[in-house]
C-alpha cells in the first residue's frame, strides 16, 4: 500500500478527464467557483478545504489545501486548529453512532 499514493499524481489531476474533457472542464469550473471570494474569504475556504481533506482522509487534498492555505495567508497554527476541528467533528460523529449500538443492545436485552 505504500506505493498507492504517488506525489506525482496531484499535478496530473486533470489527466483524469482525458476521455471526457467536457466533464472535467465542468468540474474545474465548479471547483474553482467554490473557492472564489464571497461571503467567506479565500483563506477561510482554504482552511475549510484543509479540514475536510483531513476528515475524508484524502492525501492529495491534504497536500493541495495545505499549500492553498499557506498561499492564502494562513499559518500552521491556524491550519492545525482547522485540522483539530475536523478531528473533533469526526470523533463526535463516531461517538453519536454509538447510540446505534446501544439501541441494538437494548433490543436484544429486552
């Protein structure tokens, strides 16, 4: 599995659209539009992206949004806080699903 993630793949991301460039172009148009300044700054959106990248555990996204966060003016302290927010949300989601296990146990125990 050590060879599964290849640093050289990230710069080649657009290659996935070689057989359906029209779909890749639409994806990139939408993706880039989501990162434009709006109610949230580019920096805030990059930090959100970094946090989500960690929550979904995408190494390519982590690399891309770590760089984007720095370019948008974030520092490692802010990036670390964003990562901790994602971790706590994911941890909370794991814990709340524990209620499902308790319900299953309660059904069997009755």
